C-alpha cells in the first residue's frame, strides 16, 4: 500500500528574493528485497507559483534541495 505524506520545507526563493516555505507531497512505495520503503517527491504547494513563471520541478531550489523522504525533512 502506498502512503502519501506532506511536509513543509523552507529556504531561499529567488523569485521572492526572501526565505519562503513550500509544502511537498511525497509518496512511499515498497522496494522489493528491501525492508525500508522508498519515497518519491510529487506535487508541491507554493503560494507564489501561480503568480510567477516558475516551474517548481526545474527552478525552485527549495524543492530541488528537499529530500524525498519526509522523515529527513
């Protein structure tokens, strides 16, 4: 069974030129032969994403630098 987690990460936002926070959704998935599950980042929630021409997956340093594992966030 896959579980979804949501966690908040903060960091420097070049669009706002300030420290901002985003919420990241990650999905837990089983890894065959490994008792520890894997995690994959997915959706994000940023209050400024709609106002600016930024692609979070390619441009947002907060998203890019965040771990996929919510327990490491």
